């Protein structure tokens, strides 16, 4: 038996909270499955998009936030464009990701994407414009794949596509103010660069994976 | 003046929130009220008996009943008064239920409001005038617009009662959409086999006149006396001479796509839409005929042994009078070309339900074989997609078209019957099989005919390598499904005809946001409209299958016959009336009347010794809406039973 | 024609050839593109995944900068920047609650006065295909291309209002004007894997691999794109796709401005063909488009 859903779960507030904060009328979903049918990444998901919406309707907050689905969503908007009830599923996925960050609930197998986003944003905050070397370097380091894409690096340098040194924007103070204000107004907890739990999970998972491979 | 006030408890509906005894006591103190009492259920037999007894005892001449909405029992109480010998229009209903006890909770405030409502009713009834019912004559002839199964069934029922019927049909033959079907669910009767006997009955009946290639141009008048202008388009073939021998269409050199076969096959420019057509005579499609385009050809006229071809035929306008009209114009299929994800209607192998019907029909364009329209090869893997256009607020209509689940199951069955090696895949959201033997039919299709039912909508269909790739989902197992199909059949929904709105406006009947004609009451009067004398049958009111269509057609016929058997039609006298002395002929009421119930008349004014124009109300058409009284500057036009005087009296009580 | 120009982070680094070719095409057509001074990253995908208000504030900051330089229209080439800027505009115009919050964050007032256009829109709808056709000096005949639109150019349709949702044709029309032969293929708007390029490279390999396969099956020799991330996924990762799925793809991925530049007579050296991972020069030589580079 997979789940036992109690009456308390169904009467729970999750659906109402999502509808209020996200603005999407989740209760209108009649589970036609058109979103899941067109989703290009669904082959790797544990729950299909329509199942996630169903779980939201049934108030299953914990199962939804700890699923892989929303981290695998590529925001391609195919689902949103085709939904016959005009529900913006991609927006709901965005909202669930933000909520997962807030509640600090990240599933074990999908730690790369949350980590990447944090590094990207910290990069922008430091430099104003994206410093690719920093992004790739830091991401590889913290996710445990030190030598990923290493063969692409010389090509990129030779073709003058990536700068070795960062280039700080002139109005960096204003940008940092924007970041701070967004955090305050959006009531989002902004963590340090070395997001400890994510980094630890990533590195330990990679290590275990490597050990399994060499067994 | 002796007024009696009767306050109803209505069980606890009123008495639960309003202190009815207090209301009765307060009413007894009003001017001219000679008797005031309460009773548990005024509408019941003892309640009515109470009113009679009191009227006789106290010699009452006016009555106020404080109860539920007049929409429910006003007629009951009027009859009660009539039986007691008092004019039935000297009664007022004070609505202290829907307007008071059902919408408030505080007993004290509700009782005060109820007393106020009773005061208004007593004031109004004090100014009521005795009125007499009016009567209008009825033309004993019926018009049926639309010659599909609905129109045909109504015609048969009315002709059986020996009343004359006229059917006006737009296409060159009657039969409607049912003539295009192959087999019908759940019995798998061949549609043509069960339809054509009815078509023949109707064509041979001496009471029925059929006008094909005809449309309604104008409708005026009112129930019992409609004047209708019918435009008979030029068929270019004289029906009196033509014997339907086929010499002309066999020799016609011009070919074009056949609308009856959903453009899957061809027909000639002079053609009969299908072999069992009624009338069994061809029509010339002037847009594609060589003679009409280039003045060359003329072969059909040369080969016709009866000289029935008439190139100079013109459209004819026929004007007739009818007592009642039945609208049975049917439906059309949803146009799926709005769906980019299904190809914008450009993929040849993505077809609709009606296309499939023509394909499996043995007298259809492919001789009954299920072939791919693109290359003519036999289709083995066929995907059926349900709910195309239906239940889709984004691109289609929000309602369910009711028949698609059943006809898709039927198609899956027919596919297997015509091709043993074929496989049907049905993508559905729900299976709606609510009729008699319908659920068993679907079960049979899944059981004996091996159709695979997948629950989920299809996100996209595209062409690759000669096949159609269908990407759908099965939400029950939580899977994405990809099928390589030879043919995709879309169960397109049933929607209103493109000119339904125009017809509704011509007929002065209401229609909703989906252009489906609105019935008088969705539960209790599905076969009539709010416009007296106009009735509805079939899918033009809402999508339905053949059994329901025939049922509503017979229902409409029964209602029409109920009208026609009477010598005169009784009409309520609560209509507008013009005081000619005050009327200045300014035509404000004439412009304001939404029912065209006012006409301007020239009268001889003896005092001023000249002619002048005044307004006159057409008693049969006026519905008593009051628009005219609102615009009249002179207060020359007034509503009987709702006059300005009465309203002023009520305002005095507030 | 004068516009403010918002390149976006990738056009200054991994998609440099897009920036170069755009500027060359603009020069050749006398369209003035003035880069917004002190522009910042629009936040792209990571911003709207992590912080809603930030994802609106960063684009709005750029639009305010554009307004400061006196422009009322901004042209951008990157599809993600286009999408984010347009979405920010829509929120600022339609939603007063969001507008208030974002104005507080950025510290200035803004109501969506600056309009956002994609360069494709400018070329096809404002400059006009007819005018373009007259300026073409070299027709790229014989070049069969598959025009790939990706996700963000056409979706969501209420926001982008750029092209048809399921069967877009702007790049196809452009290609036809310059003489190339666009093929009709069903994967015009299928996702390439987008921002999973670094984090979930296996997804990118599968999705982009499918796109390359479909283009190849329909007879195309090259793919034309309008988005730097799509180009990077299809081009940079082509080698890895070949290795993983044991294929032999050699499909160069062009930016539409590069091919347009060639057709308008811009010197090929200035269009950045050397920066591609899959070398496009042999294909161009084969079709007689390039003499020797």
C-alpha cells in the first residue's frame, strides 16, 4: 500500500494556502493529464505533474515538498499553454520550489538544482553580471563533481567565450540593496554561500555513488 | 370594499421566521380589511375551502393571500376566487416567504418586514379592477424549422393528429446529421435503415409539406398567428417533373468535394446528397457548376428525359401563417482547427467523428474501409481522442457534449468489425454512459472488441515518418504514453450551428452564451421557450443522443397539439392598455417594446375633427413587461393589474 | 530605428557570436542599438525559482535604466531575458500589489512604460521582410535548415505575443527571405533541457539529442536558433550526445542573426563562426555560401 490519506490531511490548509499565495485555482483541476502528457522531463520524475496537483488538492504537503518533480521541472511552460482549465502549472511548480526553500525541505536525490540556484544568485549578488567561471567552478566544487566538463574548458577559453577573471558591475551596491530588500519584503531567509545542508548532502551522495561504482 | 387577508404558515417555512399571528392581527387593523386569519397551508384543499367559506360568509370582494411567491400559486388562488364567484383578478399575493422568511433570520425584523409587505399588497388590491380574459384565434397549421430526426418525428406526431405541417429544411434533403451516421448505439441499428422509413412516412403524408433548400427569412406575429416568410432557394430542378432517374448526375463533368461525405469523397455539381434523399431529386450547386460559371456545358439539361432542369429558376419567397412553430435545427461539430497541438486541422490523417462515420459506412467514400485519407492505406492502429472542444474553457466550450463517449466506443467496435487486425486506443477523461444499455455497451467494447482505454488527455499529435505520433498520458498508472498511430479520430463536441444566434433573433427566442436556444424552464419545460408558441426539439437546445431527441420532438409535438385542439387561445389580461385620449402618438412605447407588441393606428378623432395616430397594443403578443409604461410621458399606456395608480397607492404605504 | 539594447549575461560570454552578429546585422540595416549602461543580470531561471520579488525586481531595474537613457523600447536577443523582462512588465502594468512591492525594492517608480521587443520581432514585423529581401546580397540557396524556437519565445502566449503557439513561423519566414530552405518539422517548440545544462546534463543530452535526431530525420543540415541556452545545449553538448547515444551528428547550430548577416553581405569573419563547437564552415563552404574562411 502506498499511502493512507487521513481525513485530517484532506481537510488540511495546504490547498488554500497555495491558492492564496500563488493565485492559481488548483481546485479546478479535473486531472485530465494533458500537462503530464506533454511534459518533456516527466520520464525522470517520481510523480507526474498532474499527480503533484492531485496531492496538493488532497493536502499532502510533506509528500509534495519532498518529491523530485518540481526540481526536475524545466519551466518549459508546455503544460501551462495547454491546460484546458487555464491553470498555470509551471507557476505552481515555482511556488512549490520557493516553499521548499523556505521550509528547507530538499529531497535526497535532487540536491544539484537547489544548490545551483543558490550559487547563481550569490554570483549575481557579488558581481552584478554572471561570472561563468565562478559559477561553474563553485558548482563543481560543492557538488562533488570536480572534473565535470573539464574538457570543454580549454575550448571555451580559446574561443574567448568565458572570462577567466570576474568583472564587477559599477552599480553593485544598488544590486545588493535589491537583493536585501527582496529578501525582507518576500520574507525569505537568505542563507550564506556555503549552504551547509545542501553541500553536505551533495558531497556525501556523490561519494557514496563513487564507492558503489567501484565496488 | 371588503378585503380578506389570509396569512399562510407554510409549515415552518414562513412561521419559523415570521410571527404569522402578529401579521394577521396587524392586517386586520388596515383600512377596508374586514377579515384576517392564518392557516397552516393555504394552497391545500382545506386552505382553499377556507377562502371560499369566508368569501361567502363575509361577502368579501377582494382577497390578499400572504404566502410564497406568486410564481408558484397565483394561478391556484385565482381559480379559487373564480370558483367562489369573485373576479379572479381581484387578488394579490404578498410574498412573505422568498422575499422575507427565507432570506432573514431575526424574527422581530422579519415580522416587521412581513407586515410592511402585507400593507403594500392591501394597498394594491384596493385599486385592482376586475379584468376579463382575452381570447385569440389559432391558425391550425404548424411550422417545423429543421428536417432532421427531431423535425421529422414532430411532423409525424402532428400529422397523425391530422393537422397540416410545413417542414423547412436548409439542405437539399431532409434527414439531418442522422443520415450521415453509419450505425447507432447501443443497438447498432443502421442509421439510414431506421431513419428512411420515417422520412418516407413524412414525404408521403398528405398533411406534411416539405420545403428543402429553404431558410426562414422573417417571422412576425404572435402565438396562434405567426406570419412567416420562407425563402425557397433555387434548386434549378423542377420537382414536379423530376423522376430521380439519375441521367443528369451520371453525366455531369464537374466534380467537387462532397460535404455529405465530409470532403472525403467527391460529388458532381448536379447531385443528390445521398441515395435515400427525400425529395429524391438533384440540386445544382451553382458555385461549382460549369454552366453557371462559364456558360459552357448544359449536359444535364440535354440528357434529362423529363425536361426538369431549369437554369433560370430563381429564389422564391413564400409567405404563410402558422399557429405554432417548432425549432429543430440541430447541431454542428466543433471545429478542431483551433487546436494547434492536434495540427490546426492541417493533418490529413487527423479526422473527426463524422468523418469516421462516413468512412465505415458501406455507401460512403471508402466503401466501408477504414483508410488513411493521406495515402489510402488501411489503418491498423487508430487512436480515438475524446473531449475535443468539450469541457475545455480555454479553447472550446465548457460543457460536456454527452454523446461522444458513446460514439467513440461505437467507433472502436466498428473499427474492429471492419478490420480484425486493427487496434483501437481511446484516450478519455471520464466515460459517460448514462442511458439505457449504454454501460453494458461500453463494457462489451472493452471486453470483446479489445479496445484499450487510456485515461488522460493527449498533449500533442504530430506527423513523422508516415505515422502520427500521439503523446498522451494515463493518469491511472501515472505514465506518459506515446502511440504511433495510422489514424487519429477526434471526438469533436456538439456545438450550435453557426447561424443559431441569427435564427434566435429572427424568432425572438432567447439563447445562451453557447448559442444554444434557451428553454422556458431547464427542469420542467425543456421543450418550450419563454416565447409563447415557439417550441424546441432536439440538439439545438442542448446536445443529446437520438432517444432523447425523439423524446423532446414528441414532447414539442404534444405541446403544439395541445394548442391546436383549442378553438380559441386564452390569454392573461395582465397586459398594457392605451388610453387613446391621452396618447399623443409619439411612438416612444412602439420603440421601447422588445416584443414588437405595439402598433401605431390611425383613428378618427371626432372632437378635434381630424385623423391622428395613436398606439395600440396587440393583445396576443404583449407579455406585460411594462417597458412602455416606463417611457410614456403622458401616462397614456398603463398595465392592467399593475397600473401606475396601484403603485402610487403602495408607495403611500411605505 | 533606434532602440535600447539589453544583451544579457550570456551574450557577453558563452554566446558572444550572437552579440557580434546582432550588432553587425543592426549596422548593416541602419538600426541603432545602444547598449543600456550598467545593465545587470535579469535573474533568468534561478531568480524566479527562488525569490518571486527578486525575479521581478532585477528586470525592472534594467528597464528603469533604459528609461533613464531616454529609450521607450528595449530590444533583446536572449529568449530568457526577453521572457523575464516581458513578465516583469506585465506584473508592473496589471498588478498594483506587486507593483508597490517591487517599487519599494528598487526604490523607484515604474509602470511598464518601456516596451520590450525581441530582435526577431523588430526584423520581421517592424523592418519588414520585404525590405529585408531587398537588402539581401547573397541568397543562401540550398541550405536546408530546421528553425528551432525553444520554449520561451512563444510561451506563455499572453505574455510574449510574438508568434503562433504550436506552429511558429517567424524564423522560417526570415530564412525563406534570405534564400535558405526551412524544413517543416514537429519539434519546433520542444524543450531542449534549458537551465539543466550544468546540473542535470543527462536530461539535456536526452532532450537535445531527440531534437537533433528529429532535425536530422527531416533532412535538415543545420539548426537555426534564437536563444543562447538552446544553442549551447545543442551545439556544445553535441559531442557528448554523440558519445552517449552512439550517433554521428554533425549539425551546426546557427543564430539567425549569423545567417542573416551572411545574406546581407557582412564579412563572415565578423559573425563569430569560429566560436561554435560544431564547426559550421564546411557546411557553408559546401553550399557555396562561403568562399574561403
